[in-house]
C-alpha cells in the first residue's frame, strides 16, 4: 500500500502583510485536502503527514542537495497532494506560494529533485498554472525517479463545483483508474474550465524516434500502489523524452 | 478599476434573469430506486458497447453503490444525489483519434448520437430537458532532449450536456458528460441530474443582478483581505450567470432554487480563480456552504525549533 502526504494552504494573510503577494484566501482548500486524505485512508493507505496553512514550508519539497528537507517529507512518501496558489516563470519553472517563510515564501521547481531517493512516485498540485504548456520541459529536472506530476496549465477554480475534487481523485485512484485518468477526471467538472495536465518522462523506446509508443508511458500504465500496475522508476540517465496529457475546453 | 466599474462589468455579462422564477422540490430516490435506474443505464450502455453487463458484482458501500463490470469497467451510484458513472475499462492512451478525424463538429455530433442511444432524456422529469453545452478534449504531446516535438494526439472528446428545469439551466458540474474514444467508442458516461418532483412549489421574486453583483463583491473582498494593491486592478476575467444550482454529487439537495453564479480570475504574481454563488431570492431555500472546511488533521503544529533543526 502507499504512504501519502498532504499540504494545504487556505489563508495567505502573512504573505499579503509582508508584501510578497496580493493573493486572496481560498475557501475549499480543506474540502479537497480532507477528501483526498479520507479516501486514501479508507482504502488502507497510510498518511505520513498532513500540514495545514503556515505549517506548510517550502523546505518540505526543496531537495536536500539544495538545502531543503525533501527526504523527510515530500520525497519520503509515494504520493503527495498540495494545494496553494501557483504560477510559472518565463523559463517554465513552476512556483508555488506559502504563508510562512520557512525559509522562503515561494518554492521554485528548479529546487526539486523528486523520486531521487526512489520514494515519491506521484505529485498532485491543485494550483493554477504550474505547468507552461508551451514549455513543459521547463519542469523536466523534477523527475529524478518520480513518475508523474499532476498539475494545471491554466486556472484551477476554487468554488462549489470543485469542492469534491479531492474525494473524486481519491475515489478514482482506489477504484483502480490510472493516476493520469484519476487526476484529469477527478478535478474536471466539465463545466468550469479547470485545466488539468499530467506530465511524465519516458525512455528511448517510448520516444521511438518521435513515433511515441503511448502504451508504454506512465500516463497509460501507472496506478496507485495496491490498485494496479506500477512501472519501474526511470533514472535521469534513462530519460529520453517528456510526455504530457491535458484537458481543454 | 473602482467598485462601480467592477459591478458594471459583472452585471454586463449575465444572462437575462426573469422577475420571478419557480422553486422546485427535488425528487428523493431510495437506494433501490437508484439501483433500478442504474440497471436501465447499464442496459443502454451494453447496447451501445455491444457487450453484456449481466455479470456484474454489486456492492452497496457507505454512501455509494459500486458495480464491478467485465473488462475492468465499473459503475458507481452516489446515494446522496443519484449521480451515476459508468466506465468501460479503456486505458487512457487506448483508441486515440487519427489525425484525419480531428473535426470538432463531427465530435459534437458523435457525442449527441451516443447521448440519444443512451436514452438519457428518460432520466429527466416533466418539463425538463437536457441540451448540449460544450465539447471538451483530452490531448497528449511529447518532446525529446533535443527539443524535437512529437505530433499532438487527440485522446478523448467529452460532450457536456446541461439539465434545464423549465426554461432555466441547472448550473453546476455537467449534468451529463459522455467521454468517447476514436470511432465513437464509449469510455465513460456520468450523470448528475436533480430531477424535480414536477410542479413548482413556489413562485419567488428575483433580486436584481446589481444586488447580486454587490454580494459577489462582498464575498470577493473578504477573501482578498488587506493588500498593497487594489484587487480590482488584478481582475482579468469576470462573468455572471443565472439559473438553478446543483450541489456536487456527494451532497443531497431538496430544493432547486435560482442563484447567480459568478466567476472571477485574478492575476498578480500568483494566479487565482474563484466561483461565487449568491441566492437570487430574498428567502433562502438551499444552503450553498460558502464557508469551506477546516483541515482534518491532528498533527501538532510545527515550531521554529523544529524548523531550525530541519534546515541545518
């Protein structure tokens, strides 16, 4: 079975007061976080941590080599769910906001090397715009053994039609859907334009000179531990391509 | 942008609201009745997929019924709302569309055709209908180390349909979503239709769009808090719609009452996108829970001592 971690930030008053962001508070952060947590625990998976608001720190995801503590937190579980405000830089790096500068107000994806200790397989970020659809390779560096990054290529809505997204993703995972389908189906209400995207890396046989063997990709094959197949990790030296799958309306 | 401009912009985007609207009670179905509905939808699905679903494993769980189907398919009924979902067991990258088949108009027709074959109109009540609303697509792409891109592939198309009670839409998650693979192969169908009990129980006066926009502004202001920048300068998109609302699938609902629904996007260094719901009647018929939950965690708060240790 899987070990999982959850971090959710609903209030951003400290960040606003410090002048580092104009971001507003959210409303349904913990409906989604609790829903994901509840569904996974109901199926026998183990929660390693659940940090809320200013107990969420950027060092939790920052790589140890870069002064962070990921090997204790994010890179020490199989699947990690985070909700906060997000965006990306011009060079494609994802960034996310915290409400407590431990040690920084924001995390940037060039500071992540996930799966490096061969632990984290899947990361799910309910945050706007952490993937630049015109430069998905901008987050390639985060795949140090991690299989799939689930994020958004534009807005993710906070509202009454998306308050059950955590439960929906959790249900999909434990009912046996692939991780990619669990995310895209689970966060889509097919009404408001959520913009889910799932990103993974593939080997040279998957790239196949540009004639992609999609059936070989994590997007097609990976399930949550205990609910179907999980492919082997792919070390950076074996990674020949980056693949992504997204919904648009 | 000042508040007046915000309100003018908001009111300018809404679809016309009537002076009065019907209030409906929502039909409440027992688990047995819901199971019977699912059996009917499974029968139609079997016809569309040309596979039998007779051999199915039904299990009633805490708040839903789960049906395991042949070939990795499954069906789910959410007891609180009667929402149903059937998946046929296709893998995400199986049966992708060929490039010659990338035509949106054809895909809309394809979803409408399957909609008819599934007899989904049978799942609404009197004076109700389902209408096509929007086509969604799931695509895939790849790039290698040398920045060589592979051709974008179309994996799935999704036809979203909207439930109408009388002349008003029931806003919320898609009332019906039909997901298709190439050649119109059914990947999944899901429904969230709050069937009314028929006759209106009340005829309620509707508040003005200006008044509703004022309430939206109040909700937005409370979220934005104090900041160095006026949030109205950060708004990039705003819209407002009018109709009944359907809560999400795990929530029961007894009444269909009209509401204004607003969507507002803001950009600063951090992007934000909010939905707001405002009752369109003076009398409150249905709670929409605008407060959200607290974190369900008993983890002890972290302190700076721990932080210093962690960050050595």
